[in-house]
């Protein structure tokens, strides 16, 4: 009998949106990349493939953070430096997590906790949401290149 193939269905829900079209689009892509990594891990796929995907996620985060900071710069977000520090911290943590993944066996809970918890739930849904709420509250959507209402 063939062994069952496990997977998680990680859909980017509407409630994950922070109300900035380009940022949401990038968040969705990063979320899908993270979901693919979790599924590859669940399916016990080749570790080198998962490490390659984690490296791509790191690069994707770096590009996304630079874009987000350029939007903050354009609309004069007063907490830009604080947010930049959060991005730097998340990149350091991602690099450390990647090194751990290469060196030891990582549990599904740790992987999910990092990708879904630290990146999505904490950063995207709290830190980024705070910035997007600010630009909507101050009517800075034009300056931020935001087409959302
Ligand atoms: Fe973000
Ligand atoms: Fe951010």
C-alpha cells in the first residue's frame, strides 16, 4: 500500500491583507513560498531542495523589505528606522534558521512556528499592518503608491 502524502493547504486569506496592493501581492508570494517549504518538509523531500527554497525565501524577504522601506521613505513614516531594525532582525533570524536546518533535524512545529508565526503572524500581520494603518489614517496612500481604499 502506498504511504499517504501529507500536505497543508495554506491559503492566503483576505484577513492577511494589510491594505496596500503591492505589499499584499509580495506578502502573498512569500506566504506561498513558505507554504511550499512546509509541504516539502511534511513530505520528507530532499533536504537540499528545501534548503534551496529557504535560500530563495531569504532573498525574497530581502527584496520585499527593501521595497517596503522605500514606501515608508516616500511617505515619511516616522517609525521607518524601528521597522528597518525589525527587518534586519528577521533576516538574521532567517539566516540562523537556515543554518540550523542545514545542521540538524528541525521539527515541523519549529518550521511552522518560524515561517507562519514569526514572519506572517508577527511581522506581516502586526508590524506591517501598523504601518499600513498609519498611511491610510494619514491619507498618505498616494505618496505610498497605494491604490487601496
Ligand atoms: Fe511586509
Ligand atoms: Fe515589514
